[in-house]
């Protein structure tokens, strides 16, 4: 096989590797971070403008925001305390 035939394979492989790393390290949304921080049993429901969260210990929380992302960010700040 000549070098010219290997170029497209190498370029495609390298491009896919770059895309995979970009996806892995892309910043996660506040709601995804909230779900990861809660991790064990929870129920979460968004009804504009309120985000309802019930945790495994049956504690209930409400957070309000203009958007779901904003409410999740507020929940992250409150639940991390």
C-alpha cells in the first residue's frame, strides 16, 4: 500500500479521535451536573417556572427560574450547601 492510500484513513481516524475528545470534555449542562451530584434515587420534574425535586430521603425541594437550566443551576447551588 502506498502512502497516498493511507492518508484518507489516517485523516478520518484522527478527525474521529478529535471529535470524541471534544464531546467528552464539552461542559455539561447544569441539569446533567445536578443529576450526577444527586446520583442516588430522586424524582425531578420541570413545570415552568418551577423545578420539583424529591430525593431518596423523601425531602422535597422547589426551585424557580426563567428556564429549566437556570432552575437547575439554583438547585445545584442550594443542594451543595
